[in-house]
């Protein structure tokens, strides 16, 4: 694993850290026969049963066709179901099957152990400060989508 130097810009350091976290989490999930997209779909649908396929893709941050491929696979594995919305037949709703709920429980534990490992060297206060900093950085990125020359 390549680490950015402490003297490198914060953005670079966070980018390298994010990649390392993603790679190690993917490796942990692979030990259980899962992928990050599987975990992401199961987690999001568990928390929001009946979410539309389009909204699910937006929440996870992937394109519609990619989401469709993931859902095709998860349906074949018996983990999720698709159903048409009763009021708007154009909308496809996603739900976990009982097998999908069971799989989510397994992967939830994998994620919890990974988070525990990731934060083992941090105090509760450091975690709280990190939470605030992450939210502030998300806010800064959202603000960055405003036009650079808004007053022009």
C-alpha cells in the first residue's frame, strides 16, 4: 500500500487513504464472497425498503445501467426483488428478500469489525472531531459545485 507523505497536500493524503480503505474493505468483503456494490445495495435497501431503482443508484453514486447490472445479479442470487410501483408503473421498487436480509446481517458485522479495526487507534474525541471534519469537507465539496464566477 502506497502512502502519501505527511507533507503532501491534504487532498492527496485523503485520496490515498480513501483508496486504501476501499481496497481493504473490498478485501474483507471478498473473504465473505461479497463486493462493495453488493454491500452498498443491501445496506441502502435495508435502511430504505422499497426505494426506487433510480433513487438507489443516486444514493450509492453509480449510473443507472451499472445499478441495473448489480440488481440483475442480486436478483439471481435471491437477495433482492424488483417490483413496479402501484401508482407509477415506470418506477421500479427494490426490496430485500429474507435471504437478502440475512446476507445484510452478515455483511453488517463485517463492516462493523472493519470500522472497529480502522478506528482502533483513535479516541472517542478524535472520532468525534473526525466526524465534524468529514461533514465540513462534504459541505465544502457541495459548495464547490457553484459557478466560479457567480457574480459575472
